[in-house]
C-alpha cells in the first residue's frame, strides 16, 4: 500500500482510499459472521484473498486470527488488515456477572474494571472490537435480553454504559490510537429494541419520539459525546420503519442531532430482514435504503457484498456514499494501529494473559459479591458458625447457568458453583442435598432419609431460579414465576423445615409471589459467572455484607407489566380510598420489590436532610447516614427529582445521582449532592433540550421508595 503510517489518520485514510478499487471498498463494508459458512475456513481465505471482507465476527483464537490477518496483509493488493469482532459482553476468558447483575452493584469503578479485564483478555486473543455495552433501557422482564442490560433507568444505563466504554476503549495514545490491551466498543442496539411489544424478542416497537428522546436515546447520546467508536442499529421495527433503515432515526437523530460520525453497523442479517419486515421490496432496495441511512457495515447478510458494486455502476448509489463508509472503517483500523502492527497480539502474549486469570477472578469475586441483592431476611442470615445447614436446589451445581448468555470463551469447568464453594469450606455442619431435588422431581416427595436430614437442620439454603438457556436473546417468557416443580419443592420442603433461605439464580426479575410465603430470606444472586458460588457463600455467611440494589423492578404478577419506578402521575393517581383512580381491582399497584431496593445485615439511618440554595439554580443537597447496626456495610444513597409541572409532563421521580458509601458500626457520613439547572433538563420529541422553571421535589433515599421527611420542594427559576 506504500503509504507512510507517520501521516495523520485523516491523510493516511484519504491516501489509501484513493488507491482502492470499488471492489476493495465494498469488501471493507462486509462483515462475515463465521457461522454463515459453518466455520469452513476455506471460504474465509477465499473472501480475504479477493478483498471481499473487511471484518469477521467470532474468530476467537489468536493463531487463527493472525493466520487470516497474514493472508489479508500479504496476499491482497493493498494489504488492508482485517478487523475481528466478538460479543464480549460480560467477560472473555474470565466470566463476570451478567450486566444486569453488575448494575445492581451500583459500583461504577468495578463495572469499568471488568470491561478493562475483558478487553485485555479479548485483545490478547486477537479481538479488536466488542459488540458491547448493550445500553437498551429495559423495563420488561419478559424480554430475555434484560440480562445484558443495566436495568430500567436511563441515568444509570448511561453511567454504567459510559464506564464500560471507558473500560473497553481505555484512553487514546497521543496519536489517537488505542493501546494494545484495549478494544473498540459498540453501543447497541439503536434504538428501542427492549420495548418489543409483549416482551417478545424481535417484535414490533412503537414508541412516541418523546419517550425515545427521554428514555432510550440519552444513553447513546452520552456514549457518543464520550467517544464510543461504533454503534449497532437494532433489529426492530421502529414506528413503522425498521431501525436498520430508518432515516429519521439514523440520519436526522444519530448523525445530525447527536453528531455521530463513526461506524454504524447493522445487527446480524438485519439488512435482509428489512425485506421480511415488508419495508423493502427486495434485497437491492434494502441496500439502497441502508446506504441512504449511512449504515456503514452490513453484518452477515452479504447484501452489501452482492449488490453495492452494481448499484454504484448503475448510478443508483454515488461512490462518494461508499467512500464515506469505507473512510469510517479504515479509521477504526487506523485507531487500532493495525496499519502499523496488524498483529496486536501473539500466542505468547495470550498465554501471559491466561496466566493472569487468578488475579482477574479476584475482581470477579468482588463484583459478584456487590451484585447480590438481599430481598428478604427474617433473621436467618447471616448463617451462624454453629448452624447445621442443608444446601439443595437444581442450580446448586449448575455451571452452565452461571455463565448465562454471551459467555465467549468462558470455561464452564472454571465456574465455582455453590455446591463446590460449600465443599471447599469443609464445614462439618454443611450438608449437600443435591439429590433431594432430583428425587423430588421423580417422586414428588422426599425419601424418609431426606426428611430426617432436613428435620434436624437449623436452616436450608434452597437454590431456585432459571437456567442460562432461559435467559438472553430469543428467550422471551410470558410466565415469570418460578417453575411449578420448584414451587412444589419449596412448599413440600417447608412442611419439614420452615427455616428456608432461597438463593435466586436468574437473568431477569421473576414473579416470586409463589415462594415468598415459604421462605424467611431471599438472596437475589443472578447469574454471576466464574466466582458465583464463592460470592454467594461469602454473603450467606456474612463474610461480606450484601449491598446490592435492584436496577429493575420486580413485579407481583405479569399483569402489572410494564412496571417501573419512574412512571407518570396520570390525571388520577392511585388513591386507596377512591375507586376511580389508576389502579387494579385484583392487585395492588406497587411492585413486589422496587427499583433501588436492597437490604443489608446492618441498619442505616438517614437523618438531617437538607437542601441548601447556594445561588440561583444551584443547590447543595445533603443527608447524614449512620450505620446503626453492629456490622460494617455499604449503602447506596440515591438522589431523585420530581417535576411538579412541565412543558411535557414528567415522571413522578427520576434518578439523578447516587453515592455508594461504606460505614463501620456507628459511623456517620454526610452525603452531599450538587443540583443545578442541568439536573432538570430533558428533551422534546426532536431531541431539543427543554427546561421548565417551577416547583420540583428533591428526594433522597436508599431506594426509590422515599420517606416524606427526605423530600423537599424547591423553586427552579428561569
Ligand atoms: C445478535 C445480537 C447482537 C450481537 C450480534 C452479533 O443477534 O442481536 O447483540 O452483537 O448478533 O453476535
């Protein structure tokens, strides 16, 4: 290609573009998912040698990546290196908790750190680009992909999505390239995918642009402002037009309103699906409409590779449109330093990273512990050292479920299950009753031997929940309650011993009404990855005090869905004593467990709440937090605002800040938030910023259920 890499990115890319043929340009816009060729590598090699591919998805071995890269660099006319992409969502070799679990830690630093580790591991295996973070604000637990999200709140999704991008991409070097242990991030899925009607994956999405502008788009705006280097459009229909070819969304909003100028990639085969949606008459029209929307890379539909050249030659598409997309792709490759060093890693380097797994697992343990949410505790936890404890349940030793979805090269054998953690403890008072569940499934009763065991136990830890195969993409559920056989099990068990601690292992909020009456404690442990068992046992034993807070509301029943904390007032807000208010006649309005909720083994008192006006539209909000118990613990103090009026009506409350603090017994800490005009801004349906003067409530609490005494009314001025 004989272009000096000393040139600036702009000049280098322009020079290279000048040398490229139309075929070579089209090749750069084609991303090949290896599964479309059934892993047959001869296809890959032929595609590379003919310059028909710019990037691959799912090449996960450094030797293979470097082998293919060698062909691209040495056996093509210009030697343009390939990009290798992978869904590194919650770990590459070291499997971390699913993002929904991590979000319940409210620990932004740890959420960033797990992305840094994932990037280092993936980069060492030859991966350049991850399709993460998924920043779909998720309000519907029937949708299986809530497991990949950071929950129902827009502000939190933006904060944690930002932390992930910083972790994946790191800080750029002086000449604007990523360091070799970092990878390109991809904010996905743009936009509204999580609002699939009825929670059924890939289903229709029909949302007001006002709701999109204030709930689903802001996390993308923040990540674009902070330099995320790629975005993925979503599968779904959006207000009658597929997001993949939705001009209002991809041009008017993404390119013009958010000033996004980097690569936009489709989701898998989504381009071809615009024909299935009935928006494009045929594949050719899909390609034309996608180019008009500045979709730069076609993931695995092969339509760009098939039709782009002909459409340019017939003047249906201007070559300048192709050049713009190719420039963006080449810029990604430049920023990875691939033109200087196409082999960012080697087998030796990969081996060194594998040797760091032990160190990385310490981080996995730490964030797993902080992701666990104590939902109920009528005194059974923490376990006492003298307690005789039985451990039972189908997930007690289920390695695969701890991995959940998108587990990359995570090794099931490396998963510490709860059964293994218990065995490792070698506590003579601990008894593994794995077979109890299997016997029960077969006989719907317990053997006399099991009965006598269980009767003499002080406590029973029962692990319930959903399998990894029930969570993630294309795993929508209409029924969110624990399975019938698990319900039968806990009910039968409670006839023998009342002291039941339920540990939940799941990828979404579940309906727990069928089990709550039969247990005295509930620990929400999600699918935590490689250190699941150790983290859970540390929490059960009180080695670590639980500090997680829910980032998704748990409904009492599927009939309440969608249910989320930041709902609107309506003209008839619920009143217990008035029938014609917004309510059900067969269920209460409030959820089983609220957004922001989570218990501790200690108690925290919130007092001396103050909202001090410093000057026009500047306030200092403070509250004293005291650990009034006997155990050190962490608490998450949350700041909410409640607009009393708006150009558009506003939610009852909106999270605008949080602080996670650690307090020793009797320790007191003043937690301070600064509130200013920006805190109150929002958007109209065209993403123009709006600000309304007037009355607002400022609320602080340790969940979204706020005590009246921690609510103050302020007047915000023009
Ligand atoms: C999938 C997912 C997307 C993922 C892509 C590549 O269908 O929707 O999140 O990044 O395909 O695996």
